[in-house]
């Protein structure tokens, strides 16, 4: 499913930019996918905790397949209606709003509890492997077939394959006490995160650091106008962070963070900002790929530490709601971050926007290290006590 999403993401970004030639519209690509998540996170989290997560995953994959099929129809008709494409992306964002908390809350039902920390790390590795192949494959297929139609067709086929895999899943369903649908139960995830300052610090750090430092939305501009390459080059640029992240995930699977996990995460997020600045000033595609590789590697440390903090310390009956809140933070940093990048690029230019974003990330790390001393003091995330559901 990630492979399908990444291929689609490369194709739709290049397609929209070819139609409008405006960086701001690349920002809108992220915005229309982000808004459904922030509007629906209370509903999606409660749904993930109330209903069978395996069946919900199947429904989400059907929604993804419908979205890709609609994008394929627009490409076959050579439609120039960007508004209609944005409407399909809004549908895609709605499906993702439900899929994200459900899929993350489902993982603990697939492996024994003692194996969960290592499973999360390996799951991140497989996720990044798909993130590596997806952008590269999307760029190559786009270039080979001179348009996005073949990419959307491939994404649709991959979604059907993912749907077959989801149908064959066997889960260990844990009894979850029935809860009435009230404002209190819907907000339980927010209450938990606010109470657990280490979790709050880790996910908010990722929110603001990636929100400011993310340069993914502007890669079509870099590929075409700064590095003077085509869709294949865009695919390589989109792939490089995934390669770095996968390499770091494999390393951490074999050499997990056994001490000073919090400090290590802070230093790595600072590295994310520095390498973003390096990418911003680069005019050489090899140097740009190296910078993006290091961006992905440093970001993966934050991803794994945050995922462990949430999954290890959260009771199963609350995982859907807590992960829904976390996905809002991730969506804000990624999709809304793309909108922020598009706006700043429209105002200041593409290169200044990326450089200013990297500087902003460094300032965020410094402030969070001071504001959340509990985060600096985290040693081993796997030894955190399991939190109880608030009364």
C-alpha cells in the first residue's frame, strides 16, 4: 500500500506542476490531503478503538483503490482541471485519516507483546523500503510512458494486491471494554498525550521540526528548474530520504538505542535541519542526494523513538485514539508542511524557503530541549511504564 501511495505522490506532484507551473499549487496538494485528517481525527480514533481493525483496514484499502482509479480516469482524459484532482486528493486524505490510526493500532495484535519494540523497528524498515522503491518506480514509469496514467494504473493494481493480503490477515483480538461515544471518550487520546509530557514533547518536536524543515513538496521545482533533470531525477530525489531512513532503521533494529534515547533523538532532529539547509544550497544532484539521504537517516531516529513511546506506554483500548492524535501531528508536519513550503516558496523563492525551514528546525530543537527536560532524560523507551486510561 505504501508503494502505491508513494508512486501516486510522485505522479500527482509532477502532473499538477506541469499543468499550473506554480509552486503554491504543490502546497495545495499537501493541504487538501491534510485537512480531512485534522477534521476527522476524533472520529477515526474512536472508530479504530470501537470496531474490528482488520475489517476497517479492508474498507480503507477499497477507498484507496477508488481514489487511484479516479486519478487514472483524469489522466486518461488528459484533464487540465486541477480542482477535480484536488477533490480526489481530499478523498484520499479522508481514507488516510481512518487508515493511519487503524493500521498502527493493529500492529500490536499481530505480534507477541515482548516482540513489539523490535517489530516496530522492522515495520519501519519495510515501510522505508517501500518508500524507496515507490518514488523511484513512479518517476521511471512516468517518464517511460510519458504521463501519469501508467503510474495510477500501477497504484491501483498494487492496492488490489494489498487488499488480498489484508483479507488473509489473522489477528489476536483483545477484549476491549465497550465505551459510550461521548466527548470525554473521544478526547481521551488528547488527554493522555497532554498528561504524558515525554510523549507530548516527542510528537510535537517532530511536528514543528518537519513542518518547517520539510522540502518534499518543492522537489518537482528542484528537479526541473534548479538541478535541471526530469521525472526520473525527481524519483531519485524522492527516494533518497527513504534510502537513508531504511539504512538507519536496519541499523537500529540490530543496534537499538539502549541509553540516552532522548538526547540522541534531539541531536538527530538537529541534524535533520542541518542537512535540509545543505540540500537547499546544493546545485549538484549528487550532493543533493547525499543531503537527502542524511535527512532521512536522522529523521528515522525520531520516528522510531516516537512510535515506541506511543505503542509501549499506551493501553490497547486507547491505541486508536492516541495514534489518531499522533497522525494529526504527522499529517501537520508532512501534508501541511508541504503547504507551508509552497507558500514560502511563492513568497521568498524556492531556495530561501528550504534554507529558512532548516534554520527554523534548529531553533525548534533548541527550544524543545529547554522546554521538555523530561525528553532529554529518556534513557530506554522500552522500559517505560504502561499508562492507565484516565478516569
